[in-house]
C-alpha cells in the first residue's frame, strides 16, 4: 500500500493511497485551523509531551466525520470533486471539438490551395503554349514579309 504524507504548518497527515487527496488535505486544513484557534498562544509554552491530549477527542470526531462516507460533509466534498472532474472533462471535450473544427477549416483551406495550384498549373501551361504559338506566328509573318520584300523589291 502507498501512503500520502504532507506537512502543513507543522501538522502531518498520513493516510492510505485510496483515500482522496482533497479530503485528506481538507481534513488537515480543518484540523490545523481548529487546533490553532484553540491553542495558538499555548503552543510555545508547552513543556509536557501530552499537554494537548484533550484535543484528541476533537481529532477523533473529525476523523469519523471525514471517513464516514454517508456524512453530509463527506457527500458534499465528493459531489464537489465530481463536479470538478465533470467541469474539466467538459472543458477537455470542448477543446477537442474546437481543435476538430480548426482541423476541418485547415483541411478545407488545404483542399482549396490544392485545387487552385492545379488550376494555376493548367493556366500557366496554356499561357506557355499561347506564347509559343505567338512566337511561331511572328516568325512566320517575318519570313513571309522578308520573302515578299526580297521577291518584289530587291529583284
């Protein structure tokens, strides 16, 4: 079995791994608050090891309250934990949906770009062919004019 161990303001809690971390730290926080409210001025003056033994009954009551799964406080804390988990899961699902939408937009843009590049390729090929044809036509017209010039004006 694993154990949690945590010190808060000089207080120590040790519990089994199966016990909720939030409940353990909530117990420790409440216990330390009650102890400091009751004995804050007397801690520095403690000379005996068991000077605060009467606080043990309060510790026992608080432990029963936190370990009894049917207590309203315990149920409220569990419900709060479940609500937190649900909120986090809803947020994660919303994030995944948003990423999916962004991927869809990106995919459509990529498809558009692909279609436009294919269209550009076809049009540029056609313009190349047209340019070549105009070159041949210009050369042909030039030869015809040269031939006519040579035939009628030079001879």
